[in-house]
C-alpha cells in the first residue's frame, strides 16, 4: 500500500517541476484557441479511434503504425525519438502489432543490434485506411479556407512544434535529409 504522505510529496515535487510561466504570462490566455485545438483533435482522431477499437488497438498503435508505414526501415531508436515515449511503452504496443501481423521487425544488416520496422501488407492497408479517414477531414477543412489557407495552417502548426525540434520534424515530414 502506498503511503499517502509519500504520494503527496511526490505530487508536490511534480508541481515544482512544472515549467515557470513564460515572459508572456501577462498576455491573455487564448482559451478559445486552446479549446478549438482540443475539439479539433478530438474529432480528428474519432474516426480512426472507431476503426482501431474494432481491432482492440488504441491511439498509441495508430501512431506507431503511421510512422512505421511512412518510414519503412525505421529503427526502434528512431521511432522512440519521434514519439518521445519510453521504450517500455513502445514495447507493449509494438509487441501487439507484431503478434497480429501488422508490423515486421528485421535485424539490421550493418548493425545486427538494430531492429528495423516495416509494415506488413495488412499493416500498410490499415495505415492507409486510417490516413484516408483523417485526410478526408483535413481536405474538407482546407477546402473551407480562403486561397493560401493551407500555407497559413502549415505555418501555424509548425510554429507550435518546439523550436529546437522544428527543423528536424519538418525535414522528416518532407522526406528531406537532415543536415
């Protein structure tokens, strides 16, 4: 049984570790945009969630499947870096995707310690179905914008990515060499 006192002190430690407010803390909080973002994300993932639930999969499975399908041969270390999750969290999800034949794991040819990930034909088909569902929602939203709206959306979403990660993320998305 957990000691309530130690749980409280652990919680207090977490509160202290929360980042200090930025210099712009006096600016009004954009609650409407924050809430729009929450609701947009909720609906963006709702269609794939329904399909994934039929397979007893969740959003973590979706993210792994998406990035492996978009980056054939991705190593486990690279995937961990993209998702910013622990190895333990990835192992549980990856094990299920491998056991159900959605992902194959291959030993590296140059470095036998590496494990390269590939979607199976069934995994690719599922990833494509999930992307098509989300693509429909994105295309519909972009169609409602004035000319040049997609560029503004891309700039806005890019600006939300941490500055120290932005260049690397955009290079990966655009399939450009990082350098």
